[in-house]
C-alpha cells in the first residue's frame, strides 16, 4: 500500500487501484449516490463503497487518487488529507 498526501492506494489487477479517502459531509444514501455518480462519470467501471459513520469512501478505480479526490470535492464533499 502506498500513502500519498492522505490518500491510500493499493494496486489491483487490470490497472485499477483501491483508494481510501476521508470524506466530510456525507449523511445519507443521496450523498453516497452523488459521490458514486461523480466518480462513475469519469470511470464507469469504478466500484464505490462508502461508510457514513466513518466518513470514508473506498474506490476501486483506474482514476488517480488526486483526480478521484477532486471529483468528490467538486461534488460537494470535501476530501481531507
């Protein structure tokens, strides 16, 4: 696993990575859907797993952690490092 400015990456087969992000402001299923839509708009094959209580999102995606973090932040849910 590699740490990069508060992002955690694990490479998996097929060029995708598992990324863990600390995300603020998610309170409901609608928030999870907004985060999922933001990521899947750029990577339709991405898998998004969110934990509302822990305020974390785990992504299996071909996007970089920086791009994924920016997409989630742009969707209204700040990613902290």
